[in-house]
């Protein structure tokens, strides 16, 4: 990613200053965006102080103050809070018409538009936890009517913490949620189980964990820098060797089908949550 020009960074506002917002802000400032070009609406005074101290950004407990004058607004609140937050900002959004980039999981563009009550450009983004280390992958989908310059703005935000990829349809974000969003947990689970199995064979726990963690890290580096997933796996799997024997057990146990079923369950749950968030339960009338 090239360093951003100040014109590209002009007034980016974050609504919410949690971990993912912090990761994106760290990436933006690390790629040349001045801290004074970024404002954050955040209710927690300690979080505001940390944001100011670490990156020199402007902060406010008032979301309207943070958003006013911004060309791009990043919605980084919990999905359950989004409707209330956007409704309160509706008049200001209608007046200034910034690009809204939502990283709130599950909230569909139609629901975001309804909450805003304004005909503004909306892009949905799904980053993942490695963004905290600048090693994330962010999937993006733009609503119809989002301009090429706005798409560029959104892509720069995604690239700030790693890599960015555009999707063909909004429904693919459910797949992204189950694949790269939840994916780190799957790899951690595998490493955890490998260490546990090694411990069961008599290895000291700390040594088993060290080996599992280092192997996970190294395999990830090979996945990014090597010839490809299939090729790297084949390079480790000598015919008649230990790796081949172990992989045969995984295949006989239905490893591929189990992974597919797990991903399917994650996709289905993501779609269910989107439906719930799009149709929140109404409070009971007394």
C-alpha cells in the first residue's frame, strides 16, 4: 500500500473507538494520514485519552461533533447499537452526505440505509482480528451508487490494516464472516489440539504449546510467501512419511466434510443474525 496523500485522508470519522477501530486508525496514521484528520466518537473517557495519546486523533463523547465535516464515516459500534447511533446522526448525515463505511457485523446495506434515513453512499466491510497486527484481510461490498472515488476511499481504509478485496455480492459477506472473520479461531483450535495431543504423548505442556504456536506462525508465513496452499502442503508431505500417515487419518475421519459443515454453520448463523438485526424485536407495550 502506498502512503496516502492528505487529500485522500481529509476528515475521516470513526463512530466507536474499540479494538478494530484502533487497528484501522493505527494503520491509517502509519500510512501517512495525519492524526488531526481523524476524529473519533467514543463514550469511554479512558478510551478517548488512549486514542489521543497513541495517535493524536481528535476525540469526542458526542458522535455528531466527531462526524461533522467528515467525508467518510466508519461505523465501528456493536450491531445492536447501530440503529440508535445512526438515527441520532440522521439529520447531520443527510446534510453532509459522507460515505458510510460499516464494519458492524451482519448489518445489511438496506438496514443501514433505513437507519440513516438518507440517500448516502454505503460500503460494508468485514475485517478480521489479525488487523490488530497489520496482517488483516478486509472484504468490501459497495451499494449501488457508490462512486469510484468513494470506493477508493473505502479500499484505503481496508488496506490500512493489511489487504482488501472486493466482493461480487453482499451475500458473500456471510461467507467472509465464517471464513476469514472466524477463521483465526479455527487455526487456533487446531494448534491447541495439536499441543494437547503432544502433551498426551508425554511432552511437557509449555514445550508442546511453543511448538504448536511457532508452527502456526511459520505455516502462515509460508502460506503468504510460498508457492501456494496445495504446493506447500505437498512439499511437507513426503511419500510414505510421517506427514502422509497423519493426513491419511484426518481424511479417513472426514476432515474435509467436517470443515465444510463448520463453514456452512457459520454462514447460516451470519445470515440469521443479519435477519435478527434487520428486524429487531419491538419493546413490549405496558
